[in-house]
């Protein structure tokens, strides 16, 4: 009977030791997951910031493209006016040379 009791005590001690080991392993895993969550949270915030920055850059690019198109239109109109003025000047100058 005492031998059975001793075996049961040893078994209990073995089970307790295994439980402590499992508890330690689980705590390590919890700490690892908390650290990963923290990293993921930071990465998520960075992604959101980049998304906002990208949207702002796209708006700025669109505005710049509109300004470029407008400048190109104005440049084209000015070139047409210059060509017309040159034609007028040639027409005015050619009778005076004849």
C-alpha cells in the first residue's frame, strides 16, 4: 500500500513537473504572440499611413497633370498666335519691298 502511495506521489510530481514545463512553454508562446501582435499593429499603422500618403500623392499628380495640360494648351495657342503674327508681318512687309 505504501509502495502504491509512493508511486502515485512520484507520478504526481512528474505530472506537476510536466505541467510547469507546459505552462512555461505556453507563456513563451504567449509572449511571442504578443510581440508579433505589436509588430503587426505597427506594420498596419505604417500601411495605413502609406495608403493616405499615396492618395495625397495621386491627387498632387493629377493636379500637376492638369496644370501641364493647361500649359500645353496655352503654349499651343501662343504658338498659333505667333505664327499668325509672323504671317501678318510678312504680308505687311512684302508689299513694301515690291
